[in-house]
C-alpha cells in the first residue's frame, strides 16, 4: 500500500526514531532494518532524504524518511 508520502510525527530517543503517528494512530518502531540517503533533485533545491526501513509489531514494515530541506518526516511506503 502506498502512503503517498504523507507527513508523520516522529518520536526519537538518542537520535533514533522509536515511534510515529500517522492518521491519528501511533506505531512503535521495534527495529531499523536498513538506512540510506537519496539526494533527490538537488539542482531544484530539493534536500537530501534520509530513508529508514523500519519494522513493528506483528510483522509491520514501513519506509519513512526525513527531508533535510524541510526538517520534516514522511511515510513513504507501507508493506502489506
């Protein structure tokens, strides 16, 4: 299921995301499986995006990213 890059609120501890709020519900992040950076369209002023593939309870799996240009978090993908 695509999340259409919706904005989310992320709670971090020690620089590590531990949960996020999406569509009024809080999701706990149990593990970070992978991280990577995407420089995007830097020539258009787009900032670097720091992606995380994160796992949660019951096999939940999400891709979230931090947009350095806007200092905002987004949900990029939800795996069914």
